[in-house]
C-alpha cells in the first residue's frame, strides 16, 4: 500500500493526461478512446484512420505496465501476432528496457500509433518477430510441450515429411527422426534427453507430419484453414491431404490426436517450428480427409521447447566449450562430493567417473544432492541419475571403493583431474602418491567445524605442495592456517558404524561450489597460481588470519625439498 501512495500523484497525472486526450474512464482502471493513425499502402498511397483502443491500468500500475487492447474488427489487426497473450498490443519489451514507471501517457499513445502502422504495413524488424506462436492459441488446458532433440533435422530439400512422437502423458512429447517417406518410425529412440523425459516408459505415441511454409503463420483454428495454407505454400491443391493420408491413412483408428509441424522462416537464416495437435477423437473410425471431416477437426498449439545438446549447453556459455572433452574422477560422493559432481556435469563436462561404496540412507537425503527416492541404493547410482537428469550428455562411470594401487592407478591416470571428497586422511595419503606418479592434478576438498570452514588444496604434481608437504611440513609452519578444533557434534547413527558429524547443507554447498569453480578453472586453463583455498562461512573470533574473516581466501604453497613424496629442491619454509 505504501508504494501505491508514493505513486498516487503519478497515476493521477497519467489518468488526467488520458482524459485530456479524449479518453473516458470505465470500471476497474479501464479507459476507452482512440488514436489517429496513418500508413502507406502497397501502391504508395497514404491512409488515415481513427483506431479505437482500451487502455488498462491494472492494480499493479505503475510497476505493472499498462495494456492497450485494439478494438477494431479489422482482421489485419485482430490477427496480428505482435500481441500479448490475451490480446493486448505488444508495445514494451520485458527484458528490462521496456516499460518503466515515469513514462508519460503521451509516449504510450505514440507507441500505440506506431504499432498500428507496422501492423498495416507488415513492417517489423527481425528482432520483433514473435518467438512463441503457441501463445496465440488460447487454451483452457495445459498445452503439451514438444521437445525437439538432436535428431530433429528435417531434410532441407523436402517441402514435407514425417516424424516420430514419443510420449507417455499429455505434459510433454519428444519429436525426432524426421523422414521424407511414409511408414512408421522404429519403436526405440536412444536420445539421452528422451530417456530422461520419459523415465523408462518410452513408446511411440503417434506418427506426425511436417510441412514447410513460406511465411510466419497466423493463428490457424481448423484443419480446413491449415490445409489451405499449406496447399498455397506448395502451390499444389490437394498436396496436404495427399501427404497426410499417405502417412496416416484416411481413417482414424485408436489415435486421439495428430501431430503436425509447420516450419517457417525466422530471423536471418533460422527456421522456426510450430507444432499443432489436431484433435481427432470425434472422428475415430471415420474418414477425416473429406471437406466435412476437416471442418470438424480443431487445432491446438504446443509449446515448442528445443532439447538438443546445443540448446542445453547454450545456457552455460563459455565453460561448456572449455570442458567439453574433459574427464574428472571424483572419490567420495557424499554431501560435498555429490554436489561437486553434479555441478561439474552442469558445466558441460564430457565424462565423470565417480567412486564410492556407500549406500544412501534416508537421513543422508537432508544434505545430499540425491533425495529420498534413492534411499537404499548406492550413492554412485543416485548421483548418476541426478547427473543424467540435468546433463544427459555427460558420460558417467560408477566404481566401487578400492584401496588397491593397481586398481587406482589406471583410474587416476585416465582423468584430467581428480577430486578427493572422501574426508579420509589415510585414503588421501594413498591417492597423493598415486596421483604424483601419474602426473594427474588433484583437488582435496574437506569441511571443518561443522562445515563453517572449508579447505581446498590443489596439487599439480611438481608445481604445488603435495599432501605430504602440508601434513609433514607446512603444518608446523607459523604462517600455515591451522583450523582450531571444536565440538563437531559427532554421533554414530543407529545401524551405521561410521561416526557422522553435524554440518548444514548451506555451508557444505558453499565449499562444494567453490571446489567446482576451481575445478572448472583448472580444466579450462584459466586457473590462478594459488593452490590453497579456505572457504570461511562463519569466521572464528580471535583466530589467525584469514580464519577470522568471512570469504574465500587463496594462498600459494610450494613443494618442499625434503618432502618424501615430491621433494623438488624447493627451499625449506
């Protein structure tokens, strides 16, 4: 209410200006009036008109932008795709550069005049093309989402073709495998996105038909209108029904819908696709391809959702390219390791190998990346499923825990980076020796003091201090930050012989996020020279620097000449 009072004078001025321009107030913030417009016809003659409009100032005004609804019955205006869902003219971008409180009513009306002119002259910039044509098909139900996978690649030379539709419910369908001939697509599609979308219930629901048209389509209400549009684009009467009956047959048997895809020119060289569902339940067992049959079929639009690998990775940007061929090995996929593994997969990583023998318990789920539905299963399996649910193009290998050097060496040697999140000092010491011999860098990640402090140590062989350097050398150096011990809230859970400590998921994830960022920096070749990172979530009063200050603190520690594991001639600290 306070914000409404602050802007009350602005609203009053806006409404006064509308009244001065001849608008009359109606109920619920609506103002009816007209704007004078002009445009040039195709023959170069100039035309003028008064366009009646309805301006809506909703309860959220001025933060919620005003809506302008054209009242003209002219089909050129009424069918314009440059309108918002619900019919308002599209006057403002929603990207932060559009409507702002403080804009005067005069500018709103100027934009409205320009909108009418562009509609009548069909003069729109490429960046003003409507991207979501399904919004212009109002529906009282949830529109089916159509996911377009990597194999949605209709032949560039064909004007029409067919495709498979994989679907288990009305929520989402996956389309792919376009072919130019008839017949039925194979019963299986191994696309990794499809596997995740349909969660093992894959089946071919329907066979769809696709067509190319020469321009952006207006809203198509019936199959009759659709056939006329495509026939005109093909410049051959009867071509549409001929193709559809060749693929689908002339009678509907058992199907509830027909999927139709329309390809049309987009901005530049892009081709856009609109997917339609033709409801044929009322025509089951009857000929749909007659004039009367076509009139009885209504069309609903689907939400188009790109699902190719490129579409997934596009949202990530540069990191995806930098790690596209990299392989990371993660030991320990508990509360920290599971988060690190999934975050790395989300960066576009090519391959993850995860090692753990533990099973997920119900109590684990409160701070583990995987949830209760995986309780009783191996943590590696649970993490793999979570990875595939986010990044299905990341190859995942599961391995059981091993302490055998001859089994660890090939795993470590095959990776571009190893991450040790086991929090087991004896295993970390063994891994240190194997990684030094293999020349593979390792990130050692651990949380302390109920996860209020995280310590991440990067060991690039013969460049950084190794784990032995820290534990046998730097630990006795006054400049090395020792983390003061505290009551970790340790307990042994019933049925579990391993001590567990208290630590919050928020704090654990802070360390996991930092470790994942350092890993990506290393894999992409943009890592900093520092190799020791402290993540201070909750400062320790009176502790030595940097433990007394919240933040991420990086330092550099060189190999020690007397180190039994990596001695390199560096001076003693």
